C-alpha cells in the first residue's frame, strides 16, 4: 500500500521506500490481517462483505477495477507479488 504525504494519496509516483504490505489469513469470509509492518496490529480481524474488506471501525476497502497503475513506483525492478 501507499499512504502519500499526510495520509493522502496525492504524490505520484511514490518511491519504493513509501510502499508497505499487509499479510494475513482468510477462513471463509473472515480474515486476520497483519499490519505490523506499518506500525499497526498483527492480528486485526476483518470480514469480506459485499465486494470489499470491512474493518471493525467500519472502514471498507474495495478492489479498484483495472488497478491503480499511476500509483506504482517508477522503479519496479525488485518488487514482486507473493503468492
């Protein structure tokens, strides 16, 4: 992920140092997510509901159709998706 300056995603493109990741486990529609790489909890519970990930505070993440290529770092040479 990328937060941008002051938590707003306005800087384009971000540097590789700005990128953070979240890992977790999914069981049915329940997920346990690890936000510790960003200074958050390592066991945050969330639910997949109505096409998005819903967090306990009511925040909902939805997938953006066709992704967000304008938010990718200019240098992607060593970044990879882990499966």
